[in-house]
C-alpha cells in the first residue's frame, strides 16, 4: 500500500538514497533539503522536491500547504534525517556554532514535527535519525560537543512525544546510527572508513519507517555495526 512520506536532508547521503528507494516502491515522497537539484536531476516519479530550510517558518508553512493541497491533508511517515555537524575543539566552539547545530538537529526537528502532526492519524510514524554519540554511556569523540549533545536532546524529545501522542496512535522512534560512509562523515573525519554504506543504511531506515511502529514506540534503537 502506497504511503505518503516526508524526509529531510535529501540532497545527498542516506536521505538521497532513501528517497529513491521509497519512490521505487511506489510511495509518494516529499523530499526536503536546502539543495533540491540532485533529486530534481533524477527526474523520478512520485517525488516532490523543493528548496527547504528547516529553520525558516515560511518553509514549514510551505510543507503544511503542500500536504494539505497535494496529499489531501494526510501524511503517514515523517523521517527527520537532516543533520548539521561541526567538528571543533570545545574551547573553540562559539555560541553561533552551537546555535547552528541545534537549529537543525533539535529546534528544526521540533518545528517540522509540529507542522506535520495535524496531518498524521493513528498508525503514523515519526522517525528521528540520531547518533550513537547521543547515547548516554556510548564512546564519545572529541570535537563533537555541539553535535553529540544535540543528538542526545532529540532522543529525549522523541521519548516525550511518544508519551504525549500515544492516545492518538502516532509512534515516535529514534535510530541512533553508528558510522556510515556519507559525505558528512568524510567532511568531519577525512579518510575514516565506515563499515556501512549510505545505501545499506537507507534500506534499513526505509524498512523500519514502514514497519517499526508496529513493534516500537518511544524507543531508541542503536544501529551500529561497530563495537563498542
């Protein structure tokens, strides 16, 4: 059965691959990214891509308007995949650095969720892509104070929303990813080789987004092939 799926961070990496996978299986996808050109160039059916800045109120209104007019006011799955990462020693991090990261990774997640929730009914699923760096007790990496702390924040946010919306039957879950070979990883840690490709992780998240809400709500799944 075809579903209506909203994904952020779709210009490259996991989000780009995931969008193509959903569309190839017959689902309708609203692909949100600052740069819509990579997906537009694919010219794939069932994908609508327009420029989107998660920190801008007018862009959030644009999403709500699209769902209302083009999808008849309903959305089944929201995947928060967009992420901002700054790798910098803590003493060098500015307030603006923290603000930039939290604007995308936390405030944007909350704001887009608020914009889409009125269109979600029982059986819908909100999936937030977090990081193993946001898991309490996990191995931490120097330089990621802003990024990892923001990823911890959305884990708690998702747990709270699962509680708040459980009567409506809307599930909220988090996938805390380990290292995946993406452009963002390469930019932050040049030369590092991750055990999983963007395509492999995209396939996993796609399947979880479609079926995971039948088994989980308010949960954080650690999706990492590396130990510890």
